[in-house]
């Protein structure tokens, strides 16, 4: 089997070309996770809030009031080398929110045809739990991110594909929709 040729690389990404001439992007820590933190809201057992992480989007460097525009998504991050997707999900939730959790799988999806990345989806219920202080990873872009609780249906407004996929998968689980 032929090995794909590296056209360009940095410590974070590589652009590769297959033996058939197909070019694609591969990032270090190739695969990623997206984790939905939920908490019950109100008296109705079917009401939930979802934690949204507002963070910088690499393709949108717009500024609002002198600060980078932030993009709504669930808790996300890349798998470290040799790390399972479940371990990465637990680590990212701890780093970005301070919650110490166990996670439940929601599935996975292929990020795009030009990127050889799989995103693993997880969720957890943190109702009544108090987080520790979020440690973050020390990068500037993570330091400007912020977390906000929103009603569950806020996911309908998010353009990030994990939000849309998570919305439909979570509705089936939480509300027994078919």
C-alpha cells in the first residue's frame, strides 16, 4: 500500500496527497470530541439547558468591540496521541468547564471530505453539580472562550455541525422522539 505524500506540514497540521492525487488536511491529534453538558431546568422533567462554549473560529477573525468574535459550540477538543475518545471527552470537559464527569456516547461523524477527522460525540448530565475551577490549556484562544447555559433548543441556532447532529441525537434520548 502506498503512503500518502506530505505536501506541507507544521507542528499542528499536514496537507497530504494520496497516490490517486486526492489532497486532504490532517491535523495532529487528528480526531476530536464534542461533549454536550446538560442540566435539568424548571419543574418539567423534560426541560434541559445545554452548556455552550463560545470560542474563536479559525476561519472568522472578525472583531466585535476590539475582541475576536466568538462562535457557539459544545465543549470540543482534539484527542492526544494514544488517548481514547472517552478519555479526551472527560479531559476536555474538566479543562474547559471544571466539571468532573463520566460521559455517555452519542455517536460520531466524519468532519468533512477534505479532512480525515472523525468527531466523537458525548453527553453528560451535570444537574445539581458544582464545577471546580476550569484549568484550560494555557492558550490565548482558550482563555478568551466563555461558557454560558442556554435552553436546549438554542442548539437549533448553532451552525456548528456537531450542534446540529447532537440536537437530533439528544432529542431522541431525552424526549424519546423517533
